């Protein structure tokens, strides 16, 4: 060990942020164990000139950074990346300079995904200071300012979101399921045999093909031939009315649910429409539930009354939601008119939009 330049080794160790001695033994091929080097470090009182970082922590940090770089960006993330970057600047949300450096980092991290726990860890706050720091008026004001700027940059406001929720709650689900009555297979049959439907044709064709393959693989190798083409059958015409004199359906026909025309759907119906699928029981329209939108709208309008001793929620009807919404919008228009007059933007015309329930 006399050939080892310990002064050089010590200087390298003190200037490297990695802690421990395992990396030192490995990288410089020291002819001694990790524990022996560690004992030498302690006995000679080597001191780091930079903040020490454990090897495991460094590897974990590098792994997270590499995974983040490899992770593909979503379209929404790409579109809003510029907005988020601009809002992350402290000058955007801390115009009065009332935040400390750690609090600025906290707000910037919180605005990325609104995950408070992750933001506090990234800012380096101790667990005991989380609640008190987050409730500080300066921190809350900075978050509100940043969110308002983001909404303005994206062209989104609270009234527009509430209006969309109202459209969803007031939507007639029947708009998504345009049920029609078409002839049954016997309505217009000329020889008493049922007319063909596309579902029945595909089913019988599949059965025929399976039987053909089975017989071809048999000992005789018999070929029963191709299944007749669709032109060989008379299909039910969905564009004519059921036969009132039909002895099978008695003029009722059969129910058919065609896919809705999405270009003519109302805004609320478009939000509820989840797709159109063909199942073994026939075509089905996938409709998203209204309950979540109703709950969000009620919260936005302040209709949830929650008591401390018993957590109960007041239920309200759609009519009450619409009435309260219209009142809120009227007050909002009045406030906007006052602001416009103060800014000299008032043209003397006030648009009145009232949402009414279907059928009123």
C-alpha cells in the first residue's frame, strides 16, 4: 500500500459529493477492503467540501431523471407546456415578494399537478410545517393568482365550466338513443319464410364455415361449398314501416337503435356520449353517468350542506339547480356590467341567457 497516493485520494473523496468508501475502492482499484478505507477516513477525519449525497440516493435520482426524459409527452401536455413554464416563474405569482425561496419552489411544484404532498417534498419542507405553510395567506394568494393566469391563458373560466355542467345535468339522455321501429323478419315476407337480417346472415355464415372446415378435415374430405352471398337473400328493409297486419309482431316491428348523429348532439349530450358498440344482444349506445356532473355542479353552486356532527348532503332537483344557476349567472352579468362601465367598455347591451329544462 506504499504506492498509494493517499493525499490525492483524500482530495478526490472530499471534493466528490458521494458518501461512503465503496465507490472509492472500485474506481481507483485500491488493494484493500471498503471497511479498511472507511476506517482510514474516520481516523484521519476526512471532511467533505461539498454536500454529501449517498450513492443509493444518487442512483435513484438519476433513474428518475432518465425515466422522465424517456416518458412521452401527451398532446395536452405539449399544448400547455408553454403556459405552465411561464406560470412557474416567481414573478408571475409572487408580485409582492411575500414568499420565501422555499415557498416559491412550493408554489411552482404545486402548480404542476396540484399534488400538495409531492410539492412539499420537492420544496424540502419538514412534515410538521406542511399545514401551517400551506394555509399562509401569501401562499394561498400566490396559488390563486397563478391559477387565474393559467385559466386566462387557456381561455377557460369558471362560468364556462359551470355552464357545461348545467348542459350535462339538463341533457335528455334520449337524445343519445334514437330508437326506431323497423319491420320484423315476417312483416313483409312473401312466402312465409322470415326475411334475412345482417346479424342472422353473419351468424349462419360463420356456422357454415366451421362445418365446412370440419367436413374437409374428415375421412371423406367432403366440401359443402361456399355459403351463399348476401345477394341471394331478401333482407329486412329498415327504411319501411312495420306491417300493421303482421301476425307475428302485430305491427309493432322490432326495436333498432342506430348510432346517434354526433354532429347534431347538444353540448351536454356530446359529453355523455361514450361510443357505439355491437354486442351479441344487438347494438348498444354507451352513455356516461350524470351523477358526477350533478355532484360537481351542486358543489360549484354551494348546495352541499355538511354538518360537523353528521356528514349529510342535501339533495336537490334539476329544477332547483337550474334556478340557482340562472340566479348566479344574473349576478355575474351584473358584476361584469359594472366592471365594463368602469373601464369604458359598456355598449348598453346586456345579453340575457336563461337555461330552461327540456319541455318547459
